[in-house]
C-alpha cells in the first residue's frame, strides 16, 4: 500500500480513459458511512455481546475502512479501477459491488487463496 499524504486540495484533472468520476467518490463515501455506522452500532450494543467476537467484527470493519481510504487515494492519483495484480481494468460491475477493491475477480481469488 502506498501512503498518500497529499491533501484533498491537490486537484489534478482526471486522466482520459479513466472514468473515476464523482459517482465513484459517492460510492466510496457511502461505503465508508455504512462501515462507520456499523462500527458505532457495534460499540453501542457491545457491552452485552461477546467481547472477542465484537473485536473481531470491529477489526474486520476497520480493515475495510482502510481499504476505502486507500481507494480514495487511488481516485486522486488516477490508478483507481486498475487491478494491482494484472494491471487490467477492474470490471465496472465489480466496482459497483466492491468500490474499494484493488483486484479483479481472478487476482482477488489468487490473493485470498
Ligand atoms: Zn487482476
């Protein structure tokens, strides 16, 4: 993962052929809001729940939040939507379901194996 320290004020024009438009940001923002709400709900109901299970769930959500942050950085640097495994474009349908994914289906299953 490449840390992106550039502030949001750094507005480079989108490269042609890479339609990482405002809808991509909206999708990512929505995904982040959903995860943050889940995290809040988890903490609010956490007292009575199994501690171990709760922290595992919270960790999983936080992992996704990091993925979402990284996806925002890739939107900024123009690499969003390109598979890190094979450098091919990730299919748009997949990005709709998993807007923060870095891999196409093939590379993802190889990475997860
Ligand atoms: Zn790939």
